[in-house]
C-alpha cells in the first residue's frame, strides 16, 4: 500500500445549514461588528446585541431558571443566533437543542421528554483530588504461584512494576486485578501511566519521549517524563450532566426468573427514569456542592418551533423554570397570533400569556437585499464554490422575490451545472436556468391555484 493513495478525511466533513456560524460577532461593549470579528452572522444587530447580554448573564451565572424567546418571520436567523450563543459559551457549558415536535412519542410521556432534555442541559463539574502513582513504566513482572485448587496450572499472585519520574524511581507490588487492567490497556515497558491508589484504575498517558527517535515513521503519541515524585496528589476534573447521572444509576426492574428476563427484552428500548431516582441523585449532587467537591453549571436548553408544544407541556415548562436546579431556556418560533395547541385560546406566538410574561423576547427582522447578498457570499465561501459577483447579485434578487432559503438551495445545483458546462465559475445563466427547473413555494402555489381541477382532493 502506498502512502500517496490514502486520502485525507479532514475536508470531507458535511457542510450543514449553519456551519458558517462562529459566534455573535460582538466587541467588548456588546456592539455588533462583523468587520473586526468575523462570525458568520450578517445583519440582525439588535438581536445579536441582546443575545450578547444573555451570554454575559449565563457566564456570570445570573440567569439560571430564566427563559428567552426568539421571535421572527421564517428565515431571519433565529436558529443561527441560538447556535451562535452556544459557540460563545464554549464546549464546557452544556447546550441541548430540540424541536417542539420531539415531545410526541409513543414510548414515553411528553413531560418526560422535556425533563430529560432539562437534565441534559444542566452540567456538573466534579473536582476531586486523588492520590496517584505516575511515571514511566520501567519494569513489569508478574509473579506466579501454585493453584490452590490443584492441577498443573499456575495463577498470578501479584505483579511487580517499576515507575520512574524526573525525581526518582519506585517499585510497587500490585494486585493481580490491576495486571489485567494493564493488559487491557496494552501497556508495555516505556509507556507513561498513572494508577489511582484508591480504585486501582489504570490509564495510559502515552509513550515516553525518550523512545521518540526509535522509528522513522511514528504511530505513537509521545509525552515527556513526568516531573515530581512517583506518588503524588492530582486534581481530576470531570464534566457530566445530570442526565448522565440518571442513566448511569438507572437499573432494570424485575426478578431473575425467565419471565422477568423475557419481559425486559420485550420492553421498549427507551424507558422512563423515575422521579424517586432523580430526587436521590439531586440529594447526592447537593451534598457534593456543599462539600465543595462539585460545581453546578447551568447550561442552555434550546427549543425550536415552540408553538408545537401543547398546554400540558407549557404548564410543565412553567413549573420546571421555577425549580432550584434549572437551565437557561431559549425558545424560538416563527408564528404570530395563533392558537395554543389543545386549547381554543389564541395567543401571541402560540405561547400561553402566563408563560409569555416570564420571557425576555428578542425579535428578528427580515433581511435587507444587501444583507442577503452578504449571506449568499458567505455560504459560497463555506461550500467552496467559485461564483461570479453578478451571479451572487442575481441570487440576492431571487432571495428578495422569494425566500433566502430558496436562493441558497440553488447554489449547489448551480455548481453541478458549472461542471457540466466546464466553466470556471458559476454565472448568471446557470442561476436562471435552475430557477426555471426548481420552483419555489409561491410559484408552486400559483400553479396549483390555476390547475386545481387537475389534482385529487
């Protein structure tokens, strides 16, 4: 096999609708300015500045249990702003996106889906100081003894290992169970490892950099020889969510008889976690927080198309926001005055008035022609398309006449036509040709109105 025949997979990542979003593009005074800080967002300055204030409140932990509503017409960047908020918060803050229609399941209750996503959005940062033995493995000798049960086989009674650091060398006598862990991790002499003294857990850090020049082509990750003593105290930080703790502590119910085992197999894969278990976990988490072992990290729950929720979900959402352990909830909708689901009440955005009164509402406005051209230009760069300026302007005109989403969807097919016609760049002719081939929703509706009798009803 030749190395030249191996293709890199770095550039083969899928380009999604919001791959270009890198942040809100705000300066230190919460002023929207994409010129100095490219972020992928165009326009919507007031909405971005309001979102920047929300991000600052979240980082300072002053917005737990509150909610924000992003309201605006379709295609005005509501989901993009929510994803930009997630980018600004960074990977350490949990961000859980969902759609309103996800709550309707035949397997679990609607409120259970909401609670599960609430728990996904609440992080727990556990800080624990552990005693560990760390160093380069210099010796690995299993000691065997006669089997007490008889026979000709021998068993491992203990294992002798040697660990070396910059300051010294230490020899340890370990339990045979730890030897099994060393074998599972495929640890050999020359690897840098650490062993937790209280649990016996073994982790391979990498290969010692003293062996880095051993081969011409290296497949190992080399790490420097650890400093300090072999036996030391080490602070370990682990980030989990409350839902992770729920799942880890959930146990199947039933006996060990054959009927119980069959009933477990016939049950749906997705099962509900009881409130009793969650309350027990909350008590343990509260104890960790009081002892200073753990820190609660309220994340963000983003519910798109919130008008799809019914009155039962809204009532539950209202109560969940008042809980002592609650994330920041960001809602988004493109509806105006409409009926609240499962009621006969008409309310703004399809949200009950009592919940609407608790929300900070951020409005998004339709894009101007210049902003649409700017968005199309960014999408062309992200998708790696070669397109002429006149074609970009033409797509902007189509976006003003129809929708921005329709104009963006014409770009990739236009690139296919460019390749067929063997042109260097996408021109206006490819865009116009595709506009005649692919109709938008308005044009299709007009066709249906003219030929209504030809269709089945």
